[in-house]
C-alpha cells in the first residue's frame, strides 16, 4: 500500500515538474523568459515552448496588441497669444522592444502609461505654445498632431514603445475665455444684423420713394388725360348742343328756362323775392307771354 502511495506521489511530482517546464505563448502576447532574475530570451511567436522549472527560469507575458492611452481629463495649455485652452488627447501605442520595455518599467504597463502621458503632455506644451488658438483648433491642427507624434515617437523608442497614432480629441477654451468669446461673437453678430437692417431700411426707403414718385407721375398723367378727354367731351357736347339748339332758338330758351326752374325750386323751402313780371317767369305766365305780362305778338 505504501508503495502505491509513493508511486502516486512520484507521478504527481513529475507532472508538476513537467507542467512547470512547459508554457504556451498566445499570439497576442510576448513571452519574456528569465533565468535567475535576468532576461534570457524573448519569444514573440505563438506556440508551445519549454523552460527550466522555477526558480531557475520564469516567464512574464507582455501585451503585443495596440493599446490606447487617454488623458484622464483635459489639460490646460497656453498658446502663443497667451490664451488658455483645454486639450484632450489620446495615444495609440504598442510594445515594440519587449526586452527594453521590461528594463525600463519592469513589465508594469501602468508605469509605462504614466510615462507616456508625461511625454505626450510635454510634446503638446512644446507645440501649442508656438501656435495661436486658431492654428491649434483648425488652421494647423494636422501639423500639430504630426509634430507631436514625431516627438512622442522619438522618446517612446528609447523605452521600447512604438507610437501608432496621436490625436487631439477636443480643443476648447477655458470657461472664462468661453464667455468672452461668446460675448464677442454675439456683439459681432449684432453689428452685422444692425448693418443689414440699416441697409434694408435704406433700400426700403429708396423703393418706397421710387414707388411714390411713380404713383404721383401716374396719377398726374391720368388726371391730365382725364381732363383732356373731359374737355374734348365737353367740347363735342357743346358743339352738338349748339347744332341742335340753333335749329330752334326759342325751344332752346324754353329748355334752359325749365332747367333754371328745376335748379331754383329744387327744395320746397326755397324762397325767391322777384317781380312776377320778370323775364324769369315768362314761360310760367303762358306760351308766348312777354316781360310786361301781355302775350307776345306773332
């Protein structure tokens, strides 16, 4: 019985020793093999590998994929015109030299991230202090990111890191400058609006004055034409009257007298003080009557 137990224990110990000498490298990882505390080998290829059991050899795995570092909060920088702006940036990076990376940070990615943030902040400060706000925001933003990438890549290479990309997520004014910028924009828009209103009022007055002038001219021409037509009509009417009444002057006098009667005695309350033998009442006394009251001789 004791022999079986010894065999089982021996097999278990053997399996433990064998398992401690075998390790698998994932395609997303680097494997750094240590021999008594010093780096013996870096294995970038995935697969099954062997080593001596601890404590003679140990394995540390490092990330091979592209990693991202984002600034925890917007950093404040001063531009060339001494204005404060807030900048948010992010960096895409990966471990290029695992041995150098381990020597620099002991394989601790958090330390590497802190160091990368310091490098990026220094590069941002160098580039932003040389440019104006408009250049950083829009005019030369591409050049700024390219210059920052070059500086960060140069320093990152010394710690075994490759910089894939550096981007500015957000560039904004600080709150105090935001208010002044908004006020200035508001004042500028108000100035443009007032200028447009003034121009519009001037144009409207010009159009209104031209319309009034044209209306006056049209009315004057219409009144002139109306008076001319009226005068021509009156002239033709007078000619027709004259031609008609010249054929019988006595009838013309009679007709005009009746017209005078109608106009004079238009209302019941109208009163006239006049001699009844007046010529005006000639046709009221009878046909052919004279001014003296006796019938006119034929």
